[in-house]
C-alpha cells in the first residue's frame, strides 16, 4: 500500500470511528434518577402511557386517570367518572385515547386527548378489561379481559365492539408490531399469543422457556424480538419462530417493559425497586445495568423521543397479617406519597 493510500485509509478509519463512537457511548451510558415528581393523592395505580409528541403522561389511578405534563412534572388534568381504571391506549391520529374501566363497569372509555372530555363509553361484552393496545393497520383497539378470558375488539371509526376473541388463558400485557399482529402474554400458561388483527384469529401459541407468569411485554419490531418479563428473568423471543433465545436476569416483581429502538435497549421496571436494562444489540442479551429506583416502582412507560423512562410508586406502610379471606394482603399506601420517577441519561 502506498503512503498516500495508507494515509487515506487511516483518515477514513478515523472518520468512521468518530461516527460510530457517539452511538457506542450513548448506548453504554448508565441511566440514573433525574427527577421525582410528587403527585400525591390517595389510592393505588396500574398501567401508565406516555404521549411523547404532546408531552403528556397518563396514569391510571382507581376511578380516574391523571394527566401529567412531562416538561414540568405537574399534573395538568384528570379524567373522571370512571370505576376501576387499568390501561390507556392512544390512537395514531393524536385525537382519542382509550381507557379500560373495570370494576362494575367492564367498558372502554374513549376520551378527547385535547380537552380530556369523555366521548363514549363502550361496554366490552366481557368482564375485567385490563391491558389495552391500539393496532394501527386495522385501526382497532384490543382490550384484554382477565375474568372472561377474551379480547374485545373495537373499531375506532364506529366506536363499536366488532368482535370478542376467546383467549386460551388469562391475558396480561399486550403489544403490537405495527404490521397487523398483536402479541399477548398468558400469565397462567407461561406463553405468548400471536393474533392476526385483520382476521381476528390466534395464529400461534408459544410456550416460554425460563419465564414464569409473564406480566409486561415490549417489542423490537425491526429486530423481530419480543421481551416478556417475569420474576427475576426476561425472555427474548423470536417473532418468526416463537423460540425463547435468551433469558437475561432482571429484578424481582416486574409489571411492565419497554424498548428503546435507537440504542436497542430493553427495560424492565421491577417492584423490588430497580430498573433492569438489557442490551439487545449484544450477543447473549446481557443485563448492562440494574438501577435502584424505589420499592413498588414496577410499572413504567418509555418516551422514545426524550429517551426517558417514567415509573411510579408511593411509600408503603407495614403489610397487614394474612387472613383466610385475604392470604396475600398488600401493604397500605402512605397518603400523599404517590410519586413519578424520571429516569434518563
């Protein structure tokens, strides 16, 4: 190689290194707790959903959904008149949101995302609506119902239930690939369902390996990977074959998962008080960080635009003794201690 060609080669190599280095550093930079937003109020909570473009965080909390401005950390609204809220799904037009309202309601409540006014209350036809997702190809909302073991399918044009798909187990969290497929965890069967949203039929029922009682689930659509989370383990599942290809260790008591497509990171928010971060770009899917958060912070939402993880918890009192009627009592929540934790880099 001539000196001129050698110089050119070194220059190009250095230039490529400069282009690659920021991504490597960014992907490996640790997350930390950036802020804590004290929201207060009483009662428990369930799923949370972030609207990145509108800078809004939706938090289901008993008979209401709280709306928090992610630029200020302040509560800016409340959706009321509900019974027992669980999940929140957002359409792709920026117009409507959909809330699973359980308790005595068994309905999906549709709200205007600008005014927060209720637009419609849609009876699901089943019992116990919990997890909910918007499927963009068919423009449908899927509300998974634990007690009746079905999924209520809602046409977002007519705001009517157009089908109730029977589920062969107790459905938990769900996700979509953006191409017409819906995936749902079966918590009591240790499995994942693949559902064709166009035909409303189950096309696969995949058993999980090394992951018992899956709760939250995230997806890497481009990488064809699913990330269901169980106690102390995440499963990495190939969406083509349904095979479990890795089981990275995570914290105990997770209830939600997220995925960062820019840096190929999978997250699990765990009730023991940690956020587990798995590098999905490395062979073996290693857990690269276990960030201390706060006890009870087991549900989360990931904001891909801001690269922020939001999780919530509250201070808990001593757990009451077990009784035959309530063998696994939950500890009481200290009034006014409900807090959003903001995690980022």
